[in-house]
C-alpha cells in the first residue's frame, strides 16, 4: 500500500527549515541546496513542492503569520491576557520567536532591491497590522470610540516600534533580555494610549495624520 503523504505538512516542514537556514546563514546563503540538505531531502524533492527559492520564502512568511495567529488564539482561549502579553508574541523572547525574527531581518535586507519582495512585504505588513488591530480592539475598550486617524497613528507607531526593536534584540540578545524588551513595549503602550485619549478628546490626531500624509513628509505608520 503506497505511503500517504500530507503535502501541506511537508510544505510547512520545508518552510520551517528555510526559516532556520535564513536565520542562521542569512538570506543570500540560504540556497535551495542548503535548505534541502537541512531538511534531509534532495533538491528534486524540494522542487516537487516549490518552483523557486522565492516560493519557499513566501511559504515561510505565511507559516510565521500562521504560527503567530495560532499562538494568539491559544493564549486567548483560557484566562484573559493583557495586550502586552499578546503583542509580545512578536518579540524574540524564546528560541522559536528568535528564529522567526532573525528570518525577518534576513528577508528585510533583500526587499529594497526586489519589486516582488516589496509587494510580499507590503502584504505581510498589512497582515501583521490586522493581527495587532485585533489585539487592540479586544483589550482597549475605548479603541472603537477613537477616530480612525487616531487608531491608525497608534497602530502604525506600535508596529514600527516592534519592527525597530526586533533587530536590536536579535543582534544583541545579551543587551535585550526578556524583561527589558517587555518593559520597553509596555512603556510604548502606556505613552501611546495616553496620547490617543488626548488626541481623541481634542481632535489633534486627525490633524497630525493629515500632516503625515502630505507629499515630502514621512508618514508615521511605517512598517
């Protein structure tokens, strides 16, 4: 009787190996040959599931998002957790998340020179923003009452902060233990929540958002 192969699981397995290879060796050194060797497969087997290295990388990005969503769902399935606990899923607080974050650093280094990777990065950024917005909406009761421009500012600022903190923590883990990472994120949440409450009360948030969108200005929510 022929062996039944779970093709979706096999694709995820290869994508996970690709994450580790990129994290350990960098994007340029993460060749299909090296990924195949690390996975214990031939390059022909890899080619059966993916047409190119870019396809493997895209699968790895999707897998990271999927795993993050699964962690969020698992953590909210029992006792109520704070916003800090949920957003911390994006920080390199353990080996798995450190590997995912190191993969991101390798990927980001390739984005500026590749139009397709730019499009992929924009898609991933939108997905992360969607996940973060879900966390804000479920943990800050006042979130829905804030003007859209204010919510956009807060969401973009926190996302940008996490994206900026991640490389420092991955490259210098001794300088960024878990306590310090969580402390910095908690401070940002406190500051932006206070700013949003005041901006919503005075209407200043909408004005700042319009200024940020003027030509020649850097828009605050970046990712």
